[in-house]
C-alpha cells in the first residue's frame, strides 16, 4: 500500500474529489481523518511530564512507542483495503508536520486543494446557517492565521510548497476541468489511470460509512450534486458583510493568478 497526504481548505471540493477518486477500487481519498490526532496522542505518551503515575515514565523505552506510531500510519490506512490511500487531515500545522517528519518512514507527497478563501468562508457560513450580520465574528474565528481552520491552512501552504513535493490544484480547476484535474493527480502520484465518470455521481462514502453532519446541528456540509459537476453561483455578498470582504479580500491572493 502506498500512502500519500492531502491538505485543503474547508469547502474547497474535498467531498466532490473524494467521490470521484474513490470510484477507483484501488484508491481511497479519506474523509477529514483523525490520524493527526491519533499520532499526536501516541506521541504524548512519551512527553507527559506532569503525570504522577505513568508506566512509560517509569520505564521509558522510547523505541517501542516510536515503533507503534510508525506502524499506526499503515494500520489506520490498511483498513480501507486499497493500493493507494491519500490521507486528508490538518497536516499543515507546525506540530502535525513535525510528527509526520518524525514518524513517517517514506517520502512525503502532498496534494493541496485550494479555493478562494472568501468563497470558502461564505460556503461555511451558509452551511452553518450563520446570519450575515454575524459574519464578522465568524470570519475572525475562521480566518485567524494561528488557530482558524482557514487562516492557519492558508498561512502554512507556502511552507508545504517550499519543503515537500506537492501538487497544487484549485476548486475552479476541479469544477471546470474535472477529468484533466483528476488525471494530474494520477500522474503526480504515479497511479495507473482509471476511467472515471463525472455525471451520475454517488455521495461520498467509504465502506458504507458517510459523514454525519447532524453532530453539528441542523447543517448539511457534505452533500454533493450528483447529476453533473458545476459551480453553484451564489455571491459571497449574500453571506458576508462588506467589512469582512474588505478585511480579507487579499488573503491568499497570490494563488488566484
């Protein structure tokens, strides 16, 4: 099994891309996975200095813990029973990148999926049914460069591009030229081509498991259009205050050209 990694902005076409790629019985593009959290928690066993009773501190055999962590990448991924797994998670953060470098024992290759951040923000607020008049508060939350799921990802993308082999694709490329975009992914990861369909799509699922958005309340974040691939034309002005658009209009602008 070959294991690769995906980082992306939320609302950048992850679910659509997964529904397409996973038509191939040899590929799994995961949902937004908990693998980073699993690796972090395992690594924490070695570094919990404040615990009064710790078996590992009592007998600090680090090599055994390291071995478990290295194998966890594959143990998690082998469950999907495919030749190629592209794990999507928040690998972009400093801590997660450090753990990936430390424990993953093969060459690290990234798929980067990008979309105009204001479009992502508007789509998130639409999905969570946030009122436009409250968009400024939510925008500051999502766009925070240190803690926001959009802002931090945007901040870290140049680091990924500088230090790792990567393929950068945009939401607009995926929507406008899905076949060419998918083929570029095959070429980048050296995966034999597969004849995909781009109409009559199925909702994203893996081994019968689908996203359960009900945990967030009355929201729908992962239902895709199945009849064809087409960008939904909704203006960001319908969901974002002018002050929000002005404040964040230049975020990620260098990726737009």
